[in-house]
């Protein structure tokens, strides 16, 4: 999902899994917050939403894509920009739309009310009321990108405040403002009752954010992917538990408060609830801005197959149609945004990045799913065909070694993550020899990937790394594998 390895910096406790995905140029469809109904007969509530990404060849037009969204029962649309063509295609549909301010615009919007008013005038006001804009999201997973910590993190809430004033100045009062955050905003999420925000953002960024959301009645939008939590902790988490089909024997009881969990997503969400409560804002509403399961992937990407993807999304839709809330918030309505509408074949990174969709780029289905959750019978699914049947490693790509500057920077980044990640390539270490950049890079990339892939870490490093099923170990230098 993320084209930059810097988005995958943090490893968190067992279930504090970050979907450290930086989805760019993406359109998302979500459950309607207020459960508005639609359809040919005007019957039935809208179901889960679906991300509509555009990093692919020859995608259907915006108008055709909107038809597909409506056909799946999607309830609201969220775009990761303010694309005028898409907003026009959604005009008259009645579907609630969320638009997004790019991360790069946040500092200027925070420092200038005039800039905020200009942004609203240019990107939002022209489409109201024909297009039903419901949310204005300021940035995408901003707190996952440490490269913009100094320039942007503390500007998020001031930008939100200026945009809030700008909306009022334009007479727009039904649009709520929020921002999307990954699970790596938490320093701990296991058990859920121990959920807590990272020390570097809790007071300066998250507390003001929660204060704003509470005052304006908006949502805390979280990207939560049980797939990453399960794939990195298969010995501790059952697949059925991650797919919403766990037996009674796989239920989890939180030792901190006695709450009983039957699925992994609820654990992740309640960790966020607990973290908000620790800052005094336990009542702020929660929305899942991204979730899903990949239908394919590279060697080493456990469980990425059609069977699991269809099972997860179908079970999620059926569950959320009943508004069960979570153990910490029983009965609460939790809007959910599913990723994604299309398999985006031009997305960089691991193979799973190109396999999150319900449709291929040509518009044919990958598998069937009813986002309203009402359908109970489907055609048989193919066998699991697990992509993780053989061990896999992450190494420097054969064409990347020539870019010494980029490789050196990537190695430095990988070695700075975790504890002792690159100890073996230090002088005297088992993998120090041969003392060559390409050899050290392969070890560093693999050590990082094996340690952090359960928290969303990818084998990518800005295109320098690739996965392989050939063991790169040599002599006394042993590379950990995906099956270790």
C-alpha cells in the first residue's frame, strides 16, 4: 500500500499493528455515518464502503466507477483529494462524499486563514449542494511520516481550525472536519485496555486533535488492518479470529477489564478507544477509514489470497450491518471504509499492494461481495493457495546496487529501526564480511522486513528491495526467513 518505506517505521506491541500505508490518489467509499438508504426500490441500508484507487492502467471512467459503487451497495465516498471530475460524477447521487487536503498543503493552511478560505472556495464550495460533501479530511496518516514531523505534525489541528472557520465563512455548516491516522499513532494496543498514544504525539498533537473532534462532533478516523497483525503474529493469532469466524476457543479476554473479544478488528479499535480515554476523550466517535484483506501477494506474504480476502470482507459487511459496536462500545455505529474497489496494477511495493481490490482494472470481479451484508449465499471460493508456502527473504534488487547514495540512505533507515536490527553487519558480526554495501544492504533490508512486516513494514525501500525465495545466507551469516 505504501510506496515509501519511511511510512513503516514503527513496530508496536503484538497487536499495536500499524497499517502504515500511504495510499495516494485514492477514492474511498464508506459506510454512511447516518445509514441512509438507497437502491432501485429505495430499500435497505447502505453497506460497507470501498476504496477506489486510481494507480492503475485503463480504469473505468469516474461515472462508470460510481455506477459500480452504487451497485455494490456502497454508502458514501471519500476521495484523497478534491478531484473535480469525481465530484461532478457524484453530483446528484445523494452519496455522502469526503474530500481530502493533501499533507503538503497543511502548513500553509495552518498559518493562513486566507489560504484556508481560498482552498474551500476553489475545491469545495463549487460542488455544494449538487454533491453531498460530508467530511473534509486534513491529511492522510500524517503522524506516520516522521520526515514531516517538524513541518507538519503540529500544524494539523491549526489547519483544521482554519478550515472550520472557512467553511462557516462560506455558509457551509454540514461538513465535518477530521484526519486519518494509522494504528502506529499508538505505542501500545495489547491488551486493548492498555491502548496508549505515542509519547511524541500524545500531548502536543493528539490531545488538541481529540479536543477539536469532540467540540465539533466529528470522528477519529483510524486505518486498521487485521491482516498485518495476523500475518506477523501467526503463532499467536488464529486466522479464523482475524477473519471474523473464530470459534469459542479462540475468544480473547482482556485481563485489564474482562471484556471478551471474538475478532481481531474489535481488539484494535478498542485499543484506540482506550488510548483516547487516557487523554480524557473516551467518548469521541470512531470510524474505520481503511480496512481490508489482499487477494494475492508475493512469496512471504502469508494469507494473501482470494479465499481469505472474500471471507474477511463478506464477514465484515455482515457484522457491521448489525451495528454491533465493539466490546468497549456495544451498539455504537462505526462507519467503515473498505480498501479497495480495484486491483491497482501500477502501485509499487510488495505484490499485495496490487491485490486489494474487488475488481480488476478492466472492471471484472475478483470475487463477489455484498457490501450491505445481507447476502448469505455465494459461489464456492477457490482454495487458499497461500503465497507463504515457502520461505521468503528481502534483498537488494540487482539493478539497485548502482544507486549507492540511495542504498546507503535506505540501509541507514533500516538499521535505525528496532533494537540490534543490523548488529550482525557491524565489525566483528557474523555478516560483516564481505564488507560491501550491496551485501550489507540485503542483510539490513531483510532484517527490517522480517522484524516489522507484521506491523505493515514492506520489502520496498523506494524500489531498491525485492523479495526472493532463494536463501541469501552464506557461511556463518544467517538471514531470517518469513517462516522463522
